[in-house]
C-alpha cells in the first residue's frame, strides 16, 4: 500500500505545469487565439490603452496580456 506522502495529489503545495514561459511554448509562434484577442481587447478598454497594431503570436499576446493585467491590478 502506498504512503499518503508519496501521492502528489495529496501534496498541499504541488508543483505546477500550468505556467510556462511563452518563449518555451511549442505553439508560441502561431497566431493568437480568438480568446486571447477578446481578452486583450477587454483589458485594453479597461486600461484605457490602444490595442496592438497588427496580428500577434500566441506568445506575444500572452506577454501583453500579463503586462496589461499588471497595470489594471488583476
């Protein structure tokens, strides 16, 4: 029988594989998703900044989203 300490699902502070640097994304060079574009538009309106000119990659959109989120306190 396995010890509870050996079960990562029971670890109160598990490591995360949900956050990765956009530079390390396999799909980072692909065009941003519709969800990213929509969220970016909303954040730009909230922050009262102009949305970016031209298309962005997924990685670029992610970085910009993080930057604007920091400005609006999210």
